[in-house]
C-alpha cells in the first residue's frame, strides 16, 4: 500500500478536536492556513506560557489512521480530526521516521518532520482511558508516544484526502524522533 492522506482538518479556535475539511492550505514557515496553531513561534498554550519566543516546531500535526484501528480494539472510537491532527495518513509508519524526514504531500506541499507529539491529559477528557492507549512504556521501560508526529512547512500547497505522500529520509546517521 502506498502512503496517502486519509483526511485533513483544521480549526481556527482552541479546541481539542478539529473538523475535517475538503482541503487545507499549508503555508511555508507558518503551518496550516486558518489553524490556531499556525505561526512562526509556538502557539500551544503551555509552550507559550513557558516561552512565547520559541520557534514553532509543531506547525502541522500528523497521525496515522492505523492508530484509530488499534485503539478500536480496546473499545475506543476515534475518527480523523478527533485528536487534533491536521493530516491523517494511511500506509506510512510515521512513528518510525527520523528527525528531518521530508514528506512531499500532493503536488506542492513539503513538511519536514520535527518530532513526536507529546500526548496530554486532554485525551482522557475526550475519552476516559484513551491516554493510556496512546502513551505507555515499551519493554525497555522507555516512554512510547503513539499520538502522531509534528512538522514544519518547508513549501506550501493545498492538501486533500487522497493525495500521495512521498517520503525522503535525511542523510544518515538518522536521529530518532523525540517529543517536541
């Protein structure tokens, strides 16, 4: 199976979920046009409170649709946009990508992967117990985060469901994703 965009979402207001759209427009250096998290500097409330001058490494949030199937096995119902992502993907191991991976989405948009989303307690407010499904411990005791990845927009463009995603890995040595 090739990697594709399953859904796109954005919201101009702070809320946990984001409504699905027919398309979103990515703006170079900013993020998703009309989304509350777009900007050169951080927009996530806790990060703004800590230091509002930090660069925004979380301009675009991507989640793999396969996660929804995984949590459904534990009794949870999650759909595209429910966890606040902008781009829902299918057929790509987002969590296995290294830092600096370039995702070419559709005909124009280019997103550079910056790190992992750090799931927060709001996930349990959405559906009690869901947080334990998207963050836990691996066999080695290390924290495992499954709630998607974050990136910055290098080249803008319109993104629609059904668009192909092409992956370009950075030069080795690869650096594993960490929370951003």
